[in-house]
């Protein structure tokens, strides 16, 4: 999967990510080269366009399809919007109508019902959930239930959500070392507490964590005081 949608300055300033939307022919050559070089399907993600003056996602999708891409994912914001404002689902529908490869719709899927809405609106083949899963990995099973017309399962208890967060950080520590894992946990754990009443005190403690033992102490406090 080739990410041609990243809007961050350190990426686009190198001509990568969403900057490739300013040069569709070059993007097409990249896809074509990768398709020739690897034995697996090649997909690409991109945005509505660089800015509101160059919303070229339909043209871009056609170029990538011609280059041999197997599927595309479209984020309904321009690079200039970064993650602000509202995603335009209409442009995703236009891409779906313009190409024959599968299209995945991305942008503003914050709750399970949004997955249903974006697929109905765009006619896309699937929904890609991005920031909506931060601190809420359960949104995937919830969205699957909503799409199947089944009752949406509730979120687990706060204690179970905390246990899941801790397991995430432990796995990260095994893979990348405790220091890096805990630094990342400072941000991730706060996502798990989004919407939890009276969690401000523990969010302040979370951003000061340095070790897994700090993680365990914070977790014990959350379970004791906020459950």
C-alpha cells in the first residue's frame, strides 16, 4: 500500500505523501514500477486533492488505475485541510463512479453508524477507519455489527479498556523497547480516556510516565477512582 495522502510537512516537503497529488504522472510511474517489482497486489491511498483549487482525486484515481493499482482508498479532505474541517464524501463517490477497481472510503468515521452512512453515500466497496479507532479498537467490531444490521455491542468496561491499553504498551515494549513504548503510551493512553468523566488528573499523570511501572500505577489509580 502506497500512502499518497499523508499531509504532514516533513513528508510533503520531500515530495512524498500528498505532494504526489500535484504530479499525477509521477505518481503513476511510481505505482507502475512497484506493480512490476512485487508479486502482491498494489494499492494506494490519496486525498481529495492538494487544496480546494486542485481537487483532482478523480483524475488521480484514473491515472493510478491505468498504472495497475488493484484498489484505492480516498480521504475526503485536501492536503491543505490536513485533518480539519469536514471530509467531503461526494468526491469519494465520484472516484467510485470513475474507476473499476475497488474504492475504500475514508474520513470522519467516528462511530459505527458513520461506516454505514459513508458506504451508502459513496457506494464504496469498504470503509477505512483512521483516527476514529484511536483509543477505541472496538469500533471495528461495532461497525461490522452496524453494517450487518445487528445490535451494536457496547464498549467494554473502563477496566477492560485499561487492560487492553496496558497490553498494547507491553507488546510495544517487547517490540521497540520500554522507553519508546512508554513515550508513545503518553499519547495513546489519553485517547483511551477520551470522554471519561473526571479523567483530567490521570491524563496529567499519564504525560509524565517514563516506565511500565508508571503505567501500572496509573492504571491501578484509574480503576480505583474512575471505574
